[in-house]
């Protein structure tokens, strides 16, 4: 999220804000209640963050997820981890080393201090080296690679268990449903290495999510979606003709009914500028500001948020349980925190 238009928030502003729950699934209970409700509460600080249970996991997640992958690559934003923890973030998402270049290693010292108080997820691709239809041999190779990367992730994180591990960047529904891959997860789970299985997808995301629903095996799905609907990160294009976010609500609700916690990613990426932005971000400044405005009601438009904050607030109130944000500096974090904490106040 860019820092344009939105001044930095100070600590007093943080502490004055409340995290009043909206709806029956939003939770901001005290730690004293944790033993009574059977849910997994960690680092809850309702004065600065809002929370929601993620699917069948029983984990009560901060609505803002700290995306550690790009942020921690090379140790860039390690200084933000303590600040995020202090403000009630309890979900930290990272990824394997070949892509994220050391992020797991740089997260390890933070986990030494806070492991029991945070939910940690990492991910790696189930890499298929052959083209065409998914064969049993190809699926077996993908499962072996994924299990090997899980072991490497645990080594780099210096822990013996992650709360969830994803099939990263999956774009093939057949891979999502593969018996070989599901058996690989079961093997890792039974060995005590991981509790929950998830997917991350930003290509053929709808088809992959539908496949995950059908299996009944997935606890989490991190999907590339924005106010306009599905976003294909590889093409850097919105997928027209598949529906806006509001039109996709029935599918998202079906996933949630199947026990899948929905993690939004790339919610503001289509309007981000270079080097990581989509096509909207490469056009005129006024187009960046107004690209998604047609989806917003007057109350959100009048809230004094940046275009990026509006995107995050909107997806959180239109079907996503939580949103994963790549935060490179304190300004990014403060903006994202405000959007996640106050999203329910900006929509009618």
C-alpha cells in the first residue's frame, strides 16, 4: 500500500481506536474466555486490531496478515515485526527460500521470542515438471518436492511445526485434488510438522478454489482478489466476465461453509505502481485514484482513505476473512492497520 494521501498515525490514535466486533463471527474476547470457547486465541489486542475465526482451524486471526515474503527478503523489513505484534497482528505468512530469498531465516529470531503467541504459515509449490495432463508419476514428484520444501522451511524457521503449509501459486485444479498431494499433507500432519493445509492461487483461482471446496481437505485458501473480482497476477490483469467481488460472494460463502478460511491477497495490487503493480498502476494518476471507485458507496469514498486502504477495507467487508499485506515500512503498516481495524465503520 502506498503512503500517498494518508498521514502517519501516531500511537495515541492507535490506542484510542476500538475493535468493536461486527457480526457473530467477529471476535474480540479476552484471553480469560479462551479456555471456554474452544478457540485458538493468540496475541489478541482488541484496542488496536479486529479478529475473525479462520474456517475449521479454530484460530482467531487478526484481520490483517503480515505478509513476510517480499517484506523480509534480504532482511529489509524485520524492524516491522515487533511493531505488528505490538498492535495485535497474530498471523505471519512467509514462503520458501527459492522465491523469497531468506525470508524464513529472517523470521526465525522473531519466532524464537513469540512462537506460542502467533500463527505461522509458510508455503512452497507442488512443482510439476511435465506438461499436459497430471499423471500419477508427476503428482508423486510434486508431492515429494513439496514435502522436501516443508522440511527446509522448518529448518530455516528453526521450528518443528508450522500451523499451515500451502501449495503455493497453484493454478491446476487437478493438482489441488490430487490424491498424491493430499496424502503428502497427511503424512506431514501425522508426523507433527503441520496442522492445516492451504492453497495460494492467483491464476485460475476460481477453479482452484472450487476444487479445494470439493475435496473437503483444505483449511485455508489465499486468493488473488480485489473489488473488481479475480486478479491474475501473472498476466497482471483483472479477469473480466467472472464477476465482481460482490457477485462472487456466493462462491466465497460456499468455501467458508466448507470450512475454508479465506485470505485475500493482491487486493490493491491492480492499482499499485511499479515495480509490482498491475495495469491500472501504469496509467494516469487520476485513474489510479478512481479505478475501483464505482464499487464503493459514498460512505467509503468520504472516509479519507487512500485508494489502497479503500481496497483493503472493501474486500474485508465483502467476503474475505482476512487480508494479507506486504508491508515494506512503518507507513505501509500504519495504513494497512487502519484499513483492517476500521473497515466495518466505512461501509453501510
